[in-house]
């Protein structure tokens, strides 16, 4: 048996394997770049949508719409509405500290 012929077949298989691996690698990189680009576009879209929602929440609040209704219509929590309005609403009133009680 001619060993040169066997070596030639192995080389052809190896080249084919390398070519396939390179294509797989290149395809993976292109797909990765595409996914990263889509993610960037989605972040920009989200940022714009949140900014617009914040403006509409402020407009509704200035028009006298109750916070509960704004939250329901916007699909967010009341706390999120307060945060968009820049208001801090405590979940319960804070009790005075002992030092504050002595001053009362």
C-alpha cells in the first residue's frame, strides 16, 4: 500500500475540517455581531420609550390625574410613578427618633 496516498487523503480531510471550522467560526462571529447590534438598538428604543413615558406621566400628574390611575394606565407600580415624578413617597411615616421626641 502506498503511504503517500493515505497521507494525501488525511490531508484532504484535515483541510476540509479546517475550512468547515473556519466557516463555523466566521458564522458565529457574524451572528454575534448581529445580536450585539440588535441589543444596542433595543436599548436605544427602550431608553426613548422610558423617556416618553416619563414625560406623559408628568403631564398626567400636572393635569390632576391620580397617581393610582396613572400607574394603572402606564402599566407600572405607583412607586415607579413617584420615582418618575421625582417624588419620594415613604411606605409608612417615620417615627421621630428619641432625640427628636425630647425636642417636641
